[in-house]
């Protein structure tokens, strides 16, 4: 998708849409189809989910890891790493992101889990774990599709990764053990997860594609020059981000297809607080970004990094601690079932608001190619 300045007329908007590839134009259709294919494969092919589940390294699904790496690499190869200091110097963005992701987000999920699932402790615990796992992977592609700030996304995701290693276990103890006891909500739960395992998750899902993207940009610009690198090389690898996304969705839903389709009422109970969570976080943070004077691209980045969650980590922690057939694991599985279509819809909402957001401002030229 080519990054252009926000169009000022309906005719210009139509022109931009007409230039999109078939893959971009019907993205929502392909994603829904990938979800359906994955659910169908998991339900109809005996033993497929078990076979896929066995292909793992250190508790991390290898097929999902491959899909996420393919998805993230092209986007991270587009990042202009020499401009990251402009992001780290934006104190409003950095402070807002830390507060939203590590104070507001987990607290909102904790409250919603207890409000909607007071009688279902296993599902409630699973939802709280989802809220603690801040997104470090798929959010990069949602941000890119919404024309967010790529450099800001790279910085915020890296920041979340550091805090995920340091704070995940501590926040798990606080929200699952200490706080419920303080509030008289019953006995707490204990998470059996090491910092090493969380660090491995971060290295695989962010470190590898980030290093690959950085080296590609560095070597590519050295050999081709920036203009040729961005106009010739990036368009060739760009579509692979969406191919990786679709592959990841098929594998993820194939892994859990039988579980999801065999418990539809439980899935619905878990889905409701998740829908409220995504709406509260995304719309609330988008409004905050505009209120504190952030430009559209950084507001979109802030909103998507706040609303997204690291489903792979949440599922891995739930399974390791409570078992593969536990209610906690089911909550983790339902997370991406709801998150994927909702955040795709929010990409379209974000793009629709883009022109309004910039109304009254002098447009600045945008040179990034997507």
C-alpha cells in the first residue's frame, strides 16, 4: 500500500483506492477467509491441530513463528532507522505509551474480566493474562495498514518488549494473586513463567525480524541508494507481509479450530469483554492522542499498540501454567479470534478518520512507500 498524504476530496480518495492491489483492496475478505479455512482445517482434518502443536521450539509454535517472521520482516525493512531519535525525543508519545500499556491496559482487562465473568474463574484468569501480554508482533502490520508512523511503531514495540520481559511476571502476581486478595475476591492464582521464557518469546517474535529489517535497510541503501531501495526493492517484498499474516491466521485457527467450534457458548462469553476491551482501548487512546496534540500517524500508532495483545505469549503462558485443555487456555485462544477481525475493522475506521484528523492543518509531504 502506497503511503500518500491524506486526500482532500472524494475523487482523490477514490483514486487512491483504485491504485490499491487486489490483495490490499479486499484485505478484510482474505482475512475472514483465512480464519474460516483455518477453523475448517482444524475441525475437519483429524489430528491436524495436534500435529501442528508438536512442531515447536521452547514452547513456541514453529509454524506461527515462521508466519509472524514473514509478516513482520517487510514492514521492518521499510523503517528508516536513522530517524528513530525523532520518536524517542517525543516525550508525550513515549510516556503515554508506557502508562497506557503497562498501567491502563492490564487494569482495564482486569476490571472487564471480573465484570463479565464473575462466575467463571478459569476464563477470567485467561483474559487477565491476555491483558498482561502487550503486543510486539502483529500490531506492526495493523499500524502499517492504517498508515501509522513506522518508526514510532518500531520504537514502541521495542519498548513494550523490554517491559514485557521485566514486568509480565510481576504484573501477573499483582493482578492474579495480590489484588484479588486485597479486594476480597477470593484466592489468587500463581503464574509459572520465567523471565527467560518471556525473553525467548521477545527474541523470536521481534528480535529476529527487527535485525533482519535493519540489516536489509542498511545493506540495501548502501548498494542501491535510498531512492532505489525504496522505489524498487521495497515494493517487491511488500506483499509478503500480508502473505505472512494470512498464513499465520490459517495456522493459528487450524491449531485451535476444534476447541473454538466445540464450545460456542463459552467462546461468546469470553468474546464479549474482549470486544469491550478493544473498543475502550482503541477509541480512548485515539481520542487521547488527538487531545494531547499528536499527529495522525503517531496517534494511530499509539492506539494500535495499546489495543493489540501478544496472543502467542498469552496462550503459551496459559497452557504451561494451567494445561492445554484449561479454561485459561481457551480464553487465550479466543483472543486472536476476536482481535484479528476487530483490529482489521479499526484499520478502516482509522483510515476513514485520517482526512478529518488533518482538517485545518497544512499537509506535509509524505515520502515513505508502503
